[in-house]
C-alpha cells in the first residue's frame, strides 16, 4: 500500500528514491555481486562463478511486495533474497552466493550506502540555506531591530545577527553530520559471528576489495557496536533541530502583530481552505513538524545500543526504518527551508515600527562585528 499521501508532504521525491525498495534491492544485489568479485580476486571462488552471480544480480527481477512478505516470514531480507539468487544459478555458483557473509552484513551495508547517498543529498539543500542566509545576514548586519528574550521585548540587535545565528547553527549541525557519516557509514562484513570464518584468512583482503567496490570504507566488523549509527541518527536530528530553530523564529516574526518577515509568496502555497486572507508559513510548518518527530526516532535507536553479545536481537533490526524516516524528515525540512531562505521577505518598515514602539533606542552593540565573525567562522556558503 502506497503511503505517499502521508509521507510525501514531509519529504522530497529525491530522498524517497534513496530509501525506496528499488534502491534497497539495487544496493543488496550490488553487495552480493561485489562480494563474489572480491572473493574471486582472492581465489576463494572461481571467476566464472563470480561472473554468473554478477550477471544474475544485474538482471534478476523481483516483485518487492513478494520479497517483503517472504522477508517478514523469514525474519530478514537476506534469507529470501539469497534464496532467489541461488535458485537462478548453476549448482556450483549457487553454493558460493553470499559466501562468508551473514544477513546483518547485507542489511547494515545497504543501510550505510543509503545513509551516504542521503547525506550527500541533504548537503545540497543545506548549502542553499546557508548561502541565502549569508547574503541576508551581511545585508542587514547593521539594521536595528528589536531583540526578544523569553518571548518578551529585550534590547535592540542587528537584524542580521539573528540570521547569522540561524546559519551558524545549521552549519555546525551539517558539519557534525558530515563527520559522523564519514566515520560511521562504513562497510559491514564479518560473517556469522563477526570472525570472517571460512575465508581462509583472507577476510581482510576481501573486505578491502568489497568496500572499494561499494564506495564504503572497510573496518573491523561492528555487528554489536551500534554507536556509530546512533551518532549518525543524533546528528541528523540535530540538523533538523537547527532548521526548526530557524523555522520557529520565522513563524513568530511573521505573525500579524509583528510582520517583520514572510516566507516567499508562491502561488498555491501557504493559503487556507477556509480563510482566503491568510498567508501561512508552510515551509516553517514542515520543518517544525519534522522537529517534533525526530527525537522519538533517535530515542528508539539509542535504545538498541546494549546489543546482546555478538549480534543483537531486535535492536539493530529497528534501526533501518527509523534511520530512513530520519533522513526523509530531514530532507523535507531542508528543502522547505532552502526555499524560505532564498526567498525570505524582510519588511524593513515593520522592523523599524516595532523597534520604535518598544522605545528602547537603536544601539545594537557589536552586532555587525559578530555577524562578520559568524560568517567567517562557518564560511560564506
């Protein structure tokens, strides 16, 4: 059953494609083909058998709905997928399909390929946000505006300082995510109990070749160490939170009684089904809704950290769906706020009027210097 009516409004088509069934199968078949090729290069399987496995992986057609039902019955995707491959092979080649690997090797590696691709996609929208905010922050660095603390009038600030702070938080979160993905979206290849048994002592060489073919760094098997994926999940959530911070402020500043900023006016967007006069901050709505949802997803992944012995039960199996949803929500949030940042409307008259009504003067302290420092520290988009 398609759930696009529920999911599409919160994400993007591009991120859906990274985590959809076709992508999962493509990476799974890529894993099996690359594994056979790596083992052939190390003399563990014949070149002919490896070629036969690769050929079938490149041509086999599987109904995702049927495979999903079989995976639900078996308890893991790898069991029915490998069975399908073996059934389509000559006997000799069938015997070496998935040689030395285990179900979790396939699941973790596929997920890490999707994380890698998802993070690269997120970086594109984040770059659009930070570039847009850098321009606006510099332009309004010396624009006196009313600062607010604890939701009350406080002291004047440079309006650009608020924007530069949004940008700095987003840049920091994006850098954190990049670092976590670089370190922890890696190859998983350990075999049944993480010992790389049955590979004649060539497990490390096979892993190096396999990782190279898949574009993932090869490391010591990490079946029972889930902290890396938990770190990635937390980093995605922090990025969503930084985007939601920006969205929260814009939604407050766009209230009728304040009216200092508005999302870009786009035909068919931000209206009301019942009140034609309204101009709703729809992009902010997407980002704030994502901010509400991600903490629970991360908590579920953290709950799986105490994995049992060499391979856990129930914990890592919960990570894939939660991680996919985290990236889907982050993508929707980043795309929405990129559109907002690049078209944000700033009402200078309203800013001046609100400041004048507060009667607090227009001294903005070191706002301009702080804007320059924040833009320099985080780059300029």
